[in-house]
C-alpha cells in the first residue's frame, strides 16, 4: 500500500503535473512523459548516492521500481485521470 502525500508533496506533484500540461500544448505527451521519467530517475540516483548514501544500489532500484509500479496502478485505477 502506498503512503499518502503530505501537503508540501502534493504541491510539488501538482507543479510537475501543471508543467507537463503546459508543455503538452507544444510538445508531444510521450516526449514529456519520457523526459519526466528520466529526470525522476536522475534525481533518484542523486538522492540515493549523495543524500541517503544507499549501500546496496540494486535494493534501492528495486524499491523505487516497486513504488513506481504501485503508483502507476493506483493512477490507472483513478477515474479522475
């Protein structure tokens, strides 16, 4: 089960979604989706290496992969999407 976002996290999420929606007026949605996914992976690697200094990168990657899968399923099930 996924944890709920707190207020500040929802603001960050909303800003990214709003940016994607704005960019979609002049950029192909699949290009935006791929770019945001890459940026997320890049930032996650930075956090893993430099902020929390994970000892086992593969465990960290598997954890994030499972979280992403759960979030994607949750959003596919959301009738508001």
